[in-house]
């Protein structure tokens, strides 16, 4: 009986769907949606079987006061003619409203923590951003007498740290996020995603996964070319290098809550539709919660081959190939990987 149950558990993991986690760090456009945002909407319409978690990030958070150098950022400025206290300005309210009209798109609000850095943010500052995201509701947009629904349906915590010493603060923050969002009874689905950028320490993994609905255990580049978007140290992505505690959780039972995010999917090594499909198939076979590939930075969804349209199509295809068995990433040797520096706000 135990053997049968174990087989069924592995089969369920092999057939679990891997959805899309899209850090949409791009300006939304105005009365006409920007090309980057429109590509996400088009992909969601074209692939209704896929769930799109879309991370909204005006400026390292919900307001122009959220991040370093915020005084130099023109969007969401309180002095702007079209400024909205809870929603930035009409460019943002119009286009976030358009995202919320797509049934398989779920908006997440970006909040950065900088845990693991000397200039880590205080719990109080992070809670201010969470509360601001919760206050996004109904606001005026362009070209309509009806207000746009700009409600946010989750929080993406960036730079959350990998060590157990962060546990107390993040339990407070995740409890607070659920409290303030639960007060918005019409919000529907709500998820918390934690992004330490690499595997949390083994003695912190279970606690971090318990706090979150999903955890990013690998954020890196595909290309081996070092540059501003891919600073050292980092390990270029390949699904064949994913092992237990190195890209995948130490506990394989947590794979269904793990996320991988890969950008700069371009040569070298070879980056084609064929290699992209191969990498997406291998990633899906890990039984992960969600993933994302882009051939540019997080501000671009249209560069080939990993345009959002191709990525959605290939994930949809891979999710439906249920006859392919899932390899066990815990059988390979574990390695320690460098953490890729995170990129905040708009470039």
C-alpha cells in the first residue's frame, strides 16, 4: 500500500501544471497599452488554459516614494496633472484595469525588502507598501466614465533573504499582508510570492514555504555572457542542472510551491525555439508551481525566441504532455549557486 501511495504521489507531481509568473517591470502605456503589456494580454487571451501571475511594479513598489532615487522618477509623481493617490496616475489605472479584465491574469504588487543587504528596509516601510497595494481599488482611467478596477490580488516580496534570521520579520509581514487584503472581501484570489533569488537555507526552507504560496528558488540568466543584467556570480540556467537544494527545494514535496525565473534567454549557448521548448519541458517536469523565461530583461516581453507568446504556447504544450515521467532532482549532487542581483523598478 505504501508503494502504491508513493507512486500516486509522484504521478500527481508529474502531472501538476506549471503556470506563468511574469515580472512585468515595464511602463504600461497610456490610452494605448504599451507593446510589452499588450503582449501579455494577447498571450493570456490566446492561452486560456494558462494562469498568468503578473507582477506590477511602478517604481520598486506602488508609489514614487518607494525606492532609492524616487524623487527623479516622473511616473506616479504627486505633482503630475493625472496623479491618483492610490493607483499612480491614469496610465497605470487604465492599464491595470485592462489586465484585471482578463480572467486568467492575476495581478501581484511588487514590494522589495533588501534582506541580506546592509540597507535592508524596515518592517514599517514594507508594511506601508503592502497597505498601499491593498488600497488600489476603483479609480478613474482614460476614455471611460466608469472607474477602472485596479485591485491587486497578491504580493511579490523581492529580496527576502535566505537565512532563518529573517523568519520573525517575514511572518509579521505575511500575516499583515493577509490581514489587510482579507479586509477587501471582494478581491477573490490572493497569493504571496517570496523571492530570495536562490534556495533558502535548509533550516529555513520549510518556514519560508509555510509563509508563502510560492517561493522563487532560482532566479538567473540563460546566457553565459556576463553583463549588467547578468552580473557575477551566477549559474546560467539549464533544467538539467536543477537538483535538490540547488534550484529545486531540498524537500521534493515542496516542488509544487517552487518558482524559477530566467531572463536573457539568448546566445550563447544556443537560444532557439527548439532549445526554449526543451528547457520549458524540463522545467515543467520538475512539478514546479510556476516559471518564466524572457529573452530580454523583465521590462521586455517581445524579444524572440522567449517572447511571452512563445513562452505561453510552450508551457501550455508541456503541461499537456502528461505521459512524460518526472525526473527526481534530488538524485544529483547538490551545489551552491551564486545569487543573481535583483533589478528594481523601471529602467
